[in-house]
């Protein structure tokens, strides 16, 4: 029983830590109750996402373990990235639809990350408890790659969500990028991850490519965070 609590804690800590990190960057913090609501919506998003992904795989749209590069690309984008990011965006819309407190650029990133970390936390729990015999290795790998990747996808979504919300007149390019940016990043990440198993001989090289991609993605996200913080500071002066 104690071991189960340890596994649960290790599964939840990465997502919560990244959410706290983003929250702490906000000099005018959002209400904790709304952050918690966003996290809960992210948790609940697992249900429709699982249903959609199961239906797509039953229809032959992809598999859990693609065997070709084309299959990896198709599964990564059609079965994983589009449903997951699309439903997370629906949850974000539900959270912000009547939220009058959403009055700064950085707020979009905070709320998007809260939703995404809710989803990532549940997904991480399922992976660790689904691999109990090697949960330490799975936990470390996902804490360094998969969970931060979901955080990065959310930063991109929240970044463009705010740009569109505060643009006058409305910039339709920003509206498209709200979903397109995280889907593209998510699809590329999953394609590389799937390809590691497809090409075992290149597994080491592809793993390095995956780490490099995550590193570049996080540099971009930190830049996007700074941009919105600077925009808000300029308005507040």
C-alpha cells in the first residue's frame, strides 16, 4: 500500500511542479480556485480523449505501437495530437468563457498549463501504475520528457490564445495557431518517440533527437512566457 502511495506521488509531482512554476511567474496571480478548476477540467478531459482515441483506433486510424514511419506520423498526429490538444482547448474555452479575471496576456498561459497538467497528471498515473515492475525508470523518463512536453504544448496554446483574445482587430492567424501550434509540436514529439521503437538500430540517435527537440521546444516556451510577461508589465506601467 505504501508503495502505491509513493508511485502516485511520483506520478503527480512533475505536473504539479510545472504548474506551480508557471503560476509563480505571474506577478498578479490568478485565483487558486480557477487554477484548480482548470486542473480538474484537464483531469476530466481524459474521458473524452480516451473515447475518441479508442474510436479512431477501432476504425483502423492507428495503433498504440506503429510499425512504420508513416504509421508513426499518422498515429502521432491523427490519433494523439489532434484529439488531445483539441479537447484540451475545449476545456480551456469552458474555463475562460465567462472568466472576467482573464485580463492579461500571461493569464492565457497559466490557464492553459493548468488544464494540460491535469491531463498529464492522470496520464502519468496510468503509465506508472501500468508499468509497476519498472515504475522508477518510467517515472524518471516521463518526468524529464513526456510531462514537460505537455507543459510546452500548453504554453504554446496559451500564448496564442492570449494573442488572439487581446488583438484588435482580431487576428485570425492567431486563432488558427491556438490549436495548430500545440498539435504540430505534439505530433512531432510523438512521431520521434514512436520511431524509437520502429527503428531499434537508430534508437539511441532518435532518443538524442527527442531530447534535442524538447530542449529547443522549452527554449521557445520560455521566450513566449517572457514575451507575455513583458507585454503585461508594459501595460501596467
